C-alpha cells in the first residue's frame, strides 16, 4: 500500500472519516473550526476530521459562517443536526445554558461530544451530562470538555515536569486570569452578564479555566475554598441585535447584571499545597493574562498565556550562586505537540490549542478511551465553582468541595 492520498479538501483519503457537526459559529465556533480544519493536515491522525455541518439560528449568518470557516452544510436547529446520520461528533460552541440539552440529545443520538467550558451552568446539569456520558461510553462514544489551556505546549511541558518530580512537594500554586473588557460601564449587557445564560460571570468564564489548569498541573483536585466575589457595575445598557464574542453595541434601555464581575479565592490541595485564584474582567490593561506559578521544595515553574511559547523554570537544586529563573523556549521537537510544527523558535499561538484539542480528541475516539478532560473532570470543576459561590455568600467561610 502507498501513502494515503490528499483529497481536494486537503484531508487524507483511506482513513475513516470523523464527521463533525458544530453548534454555534461566533468566537469559539471560529476557533474550533480552525482546530478541525488544521488538525488532520498537521498531525498524522487515525481518523480524518470532516467539517460536515455547522448550526446557527440565523440562516443567512450561518451560511456565511460555513463559507468562511469551511463547513460543507448548514442547519438552523441543533436538534436536526444531532439527528443527522452523517454526523459522528457534535461540537458544542454555544453559551452555557444550552450545553446540557444539546449534549444529552447528542449522546442519546449516538454521537461523540466535545463541549465548551464550563461544562454546564449548574452542578445538577453537569451531573446529568456525566451520567449520560458514562452510559454512552459503554456504547463506544466519548465526551470531552474544552479546557484548551491544557493544550498549550508550555503548560503540557509544565505538567510533565511536575509529574517527573522536578519541583518536589508543592507548597504554593498562584493563579490569576485577568481581562479588562468590562471596565467601560457602557459595555452592553450581553449573555455573559446574565446568570440564566452564563451560569456565573468571571468565575465560570475565567475561573473555570484556571481551576482546571491548576488541578491538571498539580495532578490533584482541590479540597476546599474561601471566596470573595463582587459585581462592580450592576446595571448596563441592553445590547442591540446580535452580539458576538466579547464585542457588542448598546441601545437605550438598561438591565441588571446578574453575575459576578470578579472572583477571588484561596484553596487547599489535599497534599498540603496552598493555592490562590483571581478571575476578573476589570483588570485595566490586562487583555488575556492567565498566569500560573508553582513553588515546590525543589524548584518553581511560571507560565504567562500572553507569552505562551515560554515557560520559566527555577531549579532549586542548583548551586545558589548560579541558580535563578531561566526561560525555556517551548518550541523544541521533543516538547509536547511540537514535533508536528515548525522548526525551533518559530512559535505557536492561541489557535493552536484548538488544533491540539481536536488532535487529542480524535486519538481518544479512535482508541475508544475516555478523553481528558472528561465530562467527569468538567463536573468536578463545576463543584469547585459552586463551592466558591457558596463560600462567597457565607462571608468567605471555608467550604469543602463536594465529591
Ligand atoms: N475555551 C475557551 O478559551 C473559550 C473562550 C471563549 C468562550 N468559551 C466558551 O464557549 C462557549 C461559547 O462562547 P463564545 O465566546 O463562542 O460565545 P459567542 O457569543 O461568541 O457565540 C455563541 C454562539 O452560539 C450561538 N447560539 C446560541 N444559542 C444557540 C442555539 N440555541 N442554537 C444554535 N446556536 C446558538 C450564537 O448564535 C453564537 O454563534 C461558552 O460556553 C464559553 O464559555 C470558551
């Protein structure tokens, strides 16, 4: 047999297809499209991802999105999409209030599922999704939640170094996720500021990411939290028409903000490490500043998403006179994901995390194993979010995470 032949759409013939149906076509829709379009062209995958169908409620807008992002067909009702025979995987890129309903229907229809974070808007919804995913797994289906920051090569390298014991016992985990797009009180009341659609504010949007990333890097789940939350601007102009991503236009009327604007919490890991978390959309000047630092008895690691090709490492076992933080440029072929990309020094960006996410999910499907992060991992993050809200409501009382 010769090499698989490239087809006109750039994918490879001779491999079984994985036909993707995606719901939502704005910010994450564009990012996931990038992932599906590119993964099979860069990595040697066991299945051939096919962008079969994209769904949105506005027929004209979804047609334009399909043309722009490379989808073969469109639907205007996600219920039709999940029932289509030519869809193997449903990719959910909608706000949190629709995650559970779409995921449950897709799993019942025999599809694999990729669902954006946070997994759901409540612990109850997330629990039902885990139950459905477990039953579906018995039938050979897989379900993954989209915590894409695990797929930055530098964070994956950090995980490897922690697991190898390079830091020794961990003492501190310090995490912040800072943005500033809500500083203007005239920014309109989009779905991210409404509890019934988003579940929570900065907490579920940014906090969910850093909870997952911290637990992934440490290799443990948080035991309990003490939290503060605040809503700085409680009333905002209503948006006009469709809103997309993090931008929108406002109209005359106003409405109530029903989510947190910022969440701060301290936490304990079972092994004894102490952690601090800060998630806000009011950090003037900070655009997408996800920063994490781990301090262990043998060394420290630090990562900044705004410099995502780099990892800072201090090896505490080196002689004091020479020791210090050094920058690892995470672009070498033996760094995670990098063997398929560019020569050393030719860095990657945000979008590549979605390519890596698609790659890892395709492997899990082909191998019939539970992908990471699984729906169960998403549920556990949801429990941490719930504990943070409970603690904040009770004057920061230490609140154990339910198991
Ligand atoms: N992984 C990340 O880094 C990351 C970043 C941003 C957002 N997210 C998550 O992705 C999800 C979507 O966020 P976004 O920023 O793309 O939002 P967005 O507002 O940019 O896009 C939402 C999309 O969902 C569509 N939609 C909403 N309800 C629908 C329905 N019932 N049927 C069909 N389509 C529907 C909208 O038309 C729009 O296309 C959220 O869960 C969010 O938390 C993840």
